[in-house]
C-alpha cells in the first residue's frame, strides 16, 4: 500500500513502502477528567563513553550507555567505519553509536547488519543527512518498546469509542498501527536513500493512500531537546499531523554486572518472586536482586503533544507529568494529554469536521499498569540477557 506524508514547501524526495500492522483490543476508557500540568523536563548532562575516554554530553535515543566516535584526525573515516562494524558485531543491548560517515558507508552498514541479523528489528542503522552521521541503535529496554507500542493501541481504541459515540465507527477502521511495533516498517525521509521509523503512531487510509497522522517518539535517557527535534522532523520534514513526545527517566542508570554466573531454574523462580514483591511495594522500582539493581527507579515520565499548524512552526500542548520523583501523579480516572480526534486524521478529511475538537482521553489505570509492567519487564530482560 502507498504511504503519503503530505505536501509542503519543505518537502523533498519521497518514496512509498509496504507496511503492515495489527492492533489488539483493549477495554473502553473511563470518563474524562483533567489534571494540572507542569513545565517541560530540564535537560540533564550524562557521561558519554567513547572508544578512549569519558566526556560530558547529552544523552542519546533509547540508550542506557552512549558510545560515540568523534570525526577527528585521530579517528579517520576508515577507523570510524571499523568501529561501527565492531559495534554491530558485539550488538550489546541498550546501546547507541554515532559516527560521521558518508551515506555510501551508511548503506554498506545497513547491508552488513542485514547479513548478520536478517530481518530482525535491531540493531537498527539510521542516518542523519544534515550532519552525515550514522546512528546505530541496539535493542532498547522493554520499557521503551512497550510504552510506544501499547500507547498507540490505547489511543486507537479511545478514539474508536468516541467515533462510535458520534455514529462514525467506519472511520476507526481506517486507522492502523505504525512504527516499531509494526512489521519492520520504514518511512521515507529527507533523502530518498535514507529511512526513518517512529517508535509508534497511526496511519489513516485516505483517498486510496496511507497518510501518517500521529507519531510517537519515546526516550528513556534521551535529552529533551533531541526528542523535540525528532518531533519537528516528523511534523515539518515529513508533514505528519501530530507528534507525541514521551520522556522517561530511570535513576540510577543501569549498569551491567561485571561478572555473570550460571543461572538455574531456582534463580529465575526466585527472581520472579522478588520482582512481584517489589511491584506490590514500590511499583516504579528500584528492582534489586542478588545485590544488583536491574532497574533503577522510574523517576519521571512526561508527555507532550505537538501539532503542525503551518510550514513555519508548530503549536505545543502543555506537558503532562505522569510520574514525578518516582510517584504516579494522576488522581483522576482518565488522563487528558490534549489529544483530540482531529489529531488522528488528515486536515482535509471532511468526514470528521464536526468532531475534530472531541478529546481523546485514556484510562489512568491502564497508563499506570503500562508503566509498572514496562519497568518490571525491563528488569527481567536485563537479568536474563
């Protein structure tokens, strides 16, 4: 099926791609309510681990530890390329590598990754043409993937409830999941040889084509400005209608144990018991077993909704803090992120003209359970890795 990402003065080369995605049912959501919102999260400095030393910098997408090679006389192009090959071969989870290379080297790395791992989603090789930077992501934490994939499903069904209420159920059937939770989708970017994939989102069938209406970008240790830049890329570089930014912070950052011992069935059973007890007592962590922290406290979760209004800029809804200082802060039965039905459909879809301003709210209990489950599953994944 063809995918269209709209028209606009900043539009460049485009191409179509095949997509597939499935959505599983969830229950209807609770009555609407509102909650106080606060200012955007402040940016944080973290330590970047390079090939030689540690430097201060901003955190990178979906990575617990960032590995970056600088383009300098001490690290020429071939060294950086070899560093990228080595990074792909090791494929340690929750890592990110950035190296400056021409697009031809990026394409070679893409082919090499496919030869090593076939159609597996990770490691994922991306490219920023503005800075000629190759970015390689290994498998992110379970929290990152679970939040993006499940949130798009919950948004879909919340919208379906509202459309049913307004006697428009057929419009919901035209919405499909899109992003990392789909079947390895790719989305055309600024350069026809470069692709970009959102963490989650929704496509709408419109005039015999698929239009990208909503994207979700999630960062676990990613700096706030970088997340905003990703959203702006979708809104103006690819003309998506609406972007949802989700910024999560885990404290302290995860560190793999220096030594791994052979695990028995009893170890796994005991670990599961401890994790269940921790979830009941401190739902957002920390999750500790055998004197090691497998997931630090989920310190904060902030959500923003951005809309493209024209070619010059985008509007921003006030951020919603779900978690602050490790405590879930929503007291009402439903969470209002500022999403409306109009955010999920193309601007020229006349069938939703009368309901564009209808709010799309999500069950507070669903959102809380999603975050708790993600933290526990992340700890479990790290323990078993």
